[in-house]
């Protein structure tokens, strides 16, 4: 395999990994805000449910692991 594919896989893996952790942290802060009764964390119409960033974070982390496994198979 050409090295460009390994480089692209590495960049995508790290991007998914960082986005996954940011989503998880944002989701947990939102949950904490709801339980503490903070005004920014109110459930309003048109706002996605609080579990959306959490699910998105877990999906991004799972995809980054799968992509890293594929990258290791390219070697």
C-alpha cells in the first residue's frame, strides 16, 4: 500500500478520536448541568436530547479503534 493511505488513515483516526472525546466531555458536562439545575442545560424544544453527544462520542471512539485496526492491517 502506498504511504498516503496510511497517512490518511492516521489523520482520520486521530480526528475521530479527538471528536469522540470532546463529544463525551460535552455530554457529561451537559448531564452534570441538568442534575445541578444550571440554566444553560435546560431541556428546550428544538435542542437535541442530552444523550446525542454521548452516543456520538462513543461511536466516534469505536470508529477510531476500527480504523486503527484497518491501518495496522495495511502494514
